[in-house]
C-alpha cells in the first residue's frame, strides 16, 4: 500500500472530486479519519458514494478556501477537471467499501481510502483563525440538516458559528458566511436547484 506523503490525524475535512461518467467531476466534502488505515464515511445515496461504489476515479484535495468548502458541502457542484485550483496538496485515491448500515433512517457506508499517487503543491506557515474554523464547523452542521434530529438546535449552532466567522474571519471566510446564510436561512427560488439539502 502506498504511503500518504503527510500525516492525517483525527478527522480532516477535504474536498473530493469523483468522476461522473456523463457529467464530468462531482465536487463534494469528505471527512478523512486518520489512523493506520485512512477511512471515510458517506451518508445517504450521494453521487460520491455512487462513484466510489462503481470504482470510478477520485481525488481528494487539501484546501483552505472557505467558499469552496461551503460550495462543495451544500451545493451541487461539477467541473471538467479533477483537480481543485489552489489546493495545498492532492491525492488520487481508491475507495474500498468496508460495509454500511442505517442510522436515524439514513444509509451510511464506510470506506478504506488508499492513495495511488499524490503531491504537496505548496507549503505555508499554519495560521489558526477562529473565523475559518467556525465557518468549516457551520458548513459541516449545515450539510447534515437533512438527517438532523434537532434541526432548531442545529440552526442555532450555525447562527452562533457564523457570528464568530464574521468577527474573526478573513475576506473569503466572510464571503462563505454570507453563502451559508443564503443557502440555509433564506429561500431564494434560484438556490433550490443547486442545494444538496
């Protein structure tokens, strides 16, 4: 098994692109769980899960662009190329099913994520920004609203996190905050076709 060129510890949120036979590359958010074997879990009958199960090409990208995170998690997003511009690193992966189950009425499936090839594109001094972290957490919660057991509580959490993003985030974090507000709390007719939830 090929070794990852960097350490993955805890749960790391990445942007995954999977090949859709007819529509190009589907873009989504995926949590990689670190350990001796890197794993991931997909929830529901998503295109990522479908493409994984059919053994189609897939890439994971390590990015920091908050707007991209929001679009990948909450919007139907497609592109012609497998690579995400501005990635700090990427890896071509193979996803092998470990089996699945059902929780609170939603199907899930676990996957071993094996790397085929990868590249570190750029290295930077890591900067911890509360605004960025808050927008990522708000995005993850929003992406699970369709299976939420307490939607009102989750919406309150999202609102609280968006306040931190506005106070502490950089320009892109604040743009992402506006996008989350629009997709989650406002009901624009034009957004209905692009939302995943």
